[in-house]
C-alpha cells in the first residue's frame, strides 16, 4: 500500500498548504477510525465557527512544519 | 488558474501579516466549501470575542512561518 | 499612510512584548472591522478569565516571532 | 522494560506521524493512569468533533518535533 | 521606571521558567489594566482546571522562547 | 533547596518526555499554590477528556523545547 505521507516536499507553497490540510485530517481518522461516525460529525463541525477555526489552527501548525521542510520554497 | 499562495515572500512585515490572515481563512474555506454557509457563520464569530481571539491565534501561527520565510525582513 | 508594522526590530525585549500585544490585536480588527462592535466586545472579554488567558497565548506566539527576529536581543 | 520512546528517528514521514500520535496519547495515560477510566472516556471524545480536532492539534505539535529530529526526512 | 523585561537571559532553566510565568501574566495585565477586576478574576480561574491548564500552555510557549534565548542553558 | 529544573538535558527521549510532563504541572502549581485545592481539581480534569487533551498539548509544547535542548538525542 502506498504511503499517504511519502515526503514533506512539495513543489509550491499551495501544494504544501494542501498537504497540511491532509495531515490535519489524518489524525482525526486515526483517532476515530469509523468512517460512518466521521461522516456524521463532519456537517456538525463544518457549520460550527469555533470548530472551523480550530481546524485552521491545526493546519497552521502542520503548514509551519511543511514550510520548514521545504526551506520555505525559497529556491523557486 | 493563478495560485492563491504562489510564494511566502512579501516586501514588508505588514504584507506578511496580511498574507497570514489570508492563510488562516483558506483552511476554513477548504473545510467548509459552501460560501453561503460561511457567509452565515461570519457575523456569528465576528461578534464573539472567543472566536476573534482564536482567529488571532491562527494568524499568529501563520505569521511565524511567513516571518521565518522572509528572514524576518532583516534586510530592509 | 504609515505602516502599523514597518519592522519587527525593537530596541528592547519589553518593546518587543508591546509589539506582540499590538500584533495580537490587529487580527481582531481585521476580522471585525466595526470599531463600535469591538468596543462592545472588549469589556466582555476583559472580564472573562478564559478570554484573557487566550489573549495571553496569542501574545506569546507573536512574542516568539518578534524575539527570533531580534535574535533575542542578545547583543545588548 | 523497553522504553516506549527510545528514539525520535523514523525511516519515513508516515512513521514519524504515527510516532506523534503515540506521543499525544502517552501524556493522557500519564495524567489518567486508570485504564478503565480511559476506556470509558475514549468513545466520548472519539464522537466529539471538538475533541478530535484538539487531538489533531497535539499530534501536529509533536509531529513538528519529530520532523525536526529527522531533518524533515530530506535525505531519502 | 525600570523595565519589567530588561532581558531574556537567565542564569538557570528554573529562573527562565519563572520569567515565562511572569511573561504570561503581563499580557493579562495589559488587556485588563484594572487591578481590582484582576483580583476578582484570579480566584475564579485558580479553581478552574481548564483555566489552569490554559495558563500552563501560555507558560510553555513563553518558556520555549526564553530557552532559545538562553541557548537552552547548554553552557552551564 | 535543590532546583526542580536544574537542566533541560536528559539521557533519553523518554526522560525528556517525563520532564515535559513535570514542566506542564509546575505552572499549575505556581498559579494555584494551594495543594488541597489542586488535589480537589485533579480527579475532575483527570476524568474529563477535553482537559486530558489540553494537558497533552502543554506537554507537547514543552517536549519540543526539551527535544531541541537535547539536539533531539541524535548522538545516541
């Protein structure tokens, strides 16, 4: 099976951001492996401002890591 | 389509801060892609002190990354 | 118009701390641009221990960035 | 007894992520050593979106550390 | 008037920790300058586990900065 | 009196993690010095999933600092 996280390298900051979003989601999957339960929770937090901001915070933390791993995409 | 995040480089700290604000918002968009729903949530959290502070926290986290990417704009 | 954040450089750690406080507040302003509404929210969160601690957390995050930008004011 | 954390080195980012998940859980164990109590709490937070996002935040923080320890797996 | 934060340098990690505690408190003071109000809030949050943990988080963030400023007190 | 934090150096990552747990607890002690009150709060938060996760977050933040201080225990 292919790894869902083979590398932290991405070509662009935007792809790095998308990877950070993915990384934020996987921890939820690993803590709540039941896909049906997650599908039930999703509309709840997607319509809750506090939860959306909290997700954004997790993304920000992962993005910091991904950005460092890519040396901030300085060499364009 | 142009990338919304082509680079982390900005000319000034203030532009870096604005970019951090934008980065905080995009995660919300990606988690709640329905613009109408977001428009509905916005006045709610914009009048809630806790939510405003939480947004400010996300901005602070992204700003740390943007600032590092710009070597803190040391070379003025 | 002068920039509110022309530089992350400050002469002393205390000025760096004051800048971090300012940086924490600006994100709130950008998210809730209505000054009247902010004036209404302020007494609320200023008398709420949880909100005060949350503000302190945002300040801590920005201070880390400002301190790094100033190389921790090592050269006194 | 073998250490549960002999090293921060992992072969791949994915293994580093799994380690971060483990590190997030151990603090809970050390604070609530009663396994029965933890078993009781688990279904509660696993069906609570806010708690799942908070777990994801802890994982993100540990992953940042593990990634730095592995120099971001740059030498593949 | 003497600065409350003349330097981030401390002789020992423990003094650095004490400084981090102080730094966490000053943001509260700057946001709620009314000492009487703060005195009223203090017993509230000091008997609230969530608030105590949140304070501990702010301290952890400031300690990271102070520790870096002291190069982790490596040269003892 | 011996310092509770004479150094950030530990022999192993696991000892570093234990130190991070200790560091998370001391801030609580300094904010709520009354041992009896803390003893009263402990069972409360130890049976509250949100509080346990919040503690885990503080530990993660301190662990990042301790790990950096030990250069991630790279030289085994």
